[in-house]
């Protein structure tokens, strides 16, 4: 399945497992799925690119078996190249990498795609969208970080809506947004052109079924107005 390719114009929601109960991941994902989630956002952190440390390919493999939803790995690590084969083997559907730490981005994206997965680039808040200008032919989606990567529950950076707008002038690729996404901020990002709404704390602070649905519906209403 090609999640990003088959999105068309649809607004989709993805729970970030970072704010879920890691001892009950499959159940936590199912609760968000019941609220309309179509993708699982799997945050990988290495204590080097970001201060935090999370989970790796072994957990991704278990989760990929336990959920019917595609698993999207967001690699917030210094050395993504050496991890890509293990995430491919784990059965994730897509992988996004942070170009800030990659020397041979064309090669990295090709490694993801050649394995049959969709490839994405995630941009830190101050990374200009122009760094992606020559990557679009090798990309399936762009992830705009609307917080500094590393932690859930941080405040949304409103200028990132302008980055989404700029990207939409540059490419038709689907834009995913991640960081501080709530019922209130999702519409700002959808109006700017975002299609995939990742939310962690906003989903798991309450009932994930209800909260996921609220975010997706707020996004879809905004898309209807746009
Ligand atoms: C941050 C992660 C996010 C995080 C978002 O580095 O990439 O996916 O879970 O959390 P919230 O939605 O709480 O900002
Ligand atoms: Zn993320």
C-alpha cells in the first residue's frame, strides 16, 4: 500500500506513539484508529540528534504486526542510513529522515524507495524548505516540524504555517505536520496546505478515539473552507 501516493486530496490523522502508553502500544493505536486515524507516526530518537531516546526496529516490527494501519517511521537520529535496512525489515510503510544530518540525501532517499517504501524528509523549524528543491523527484512526502524535535507536548510554532504555504508553491507532494497539532492548530496548517496531521499529546492526553476524531474533523472542516 502506498499511503501518501493514495491520499489524493484527503485530510488524514496519525497518532504519534511518543505520547502513548508504551506498555500497551497496540491497544493505544487501536483507540486512535477508532477515531479515524489512518497512519501510525512512529518517533525514533537516539539521544544524539535529539536529547530523548525512544524505540527502534524491534518495537516497530511488533507494532507493524499488531496494527493494520501503515507505520510511518520518523527517524530523529544522527545516522539514519545504518538504521534503514532494519526498519525495512520491520515492515514499516514509510520512513522520513532529517536532511540536517544527511550528507548524501539522494542516496538515503533512494535506499528507502528501492526497498519499496515511501520516502519523506522532515524539516526542523528553522530549516528552509529550499533545501528540498532538488529532492522532490525522490520524495513521496514532506514533514514540517512545528516544534523542535525531541519531545511531545511542546508549543506550536505558528510561523510553520508559512513554511507549509511556501512548500505548496514548490511541490504537489503531500505535506505532513508534526508538533503542537491540536483541534485549534490543525485548521491553520490545513488552510496552509497540510494534509496529514500528526498529534501526540493532544490525542493521548484524553480519550484517543475522541481526540483523534476531533483533530481530523477540525482539519476536514478547514479543508472545506479553503
Ligand atoms: C517530536 C515528535 C512528535 C511528537 C509530537 O519530536 O516528532 O511526533 O510526538 O508531539 P505533540 O503532538 O505532543 O507535539
Ligand atoms: Zn514525529
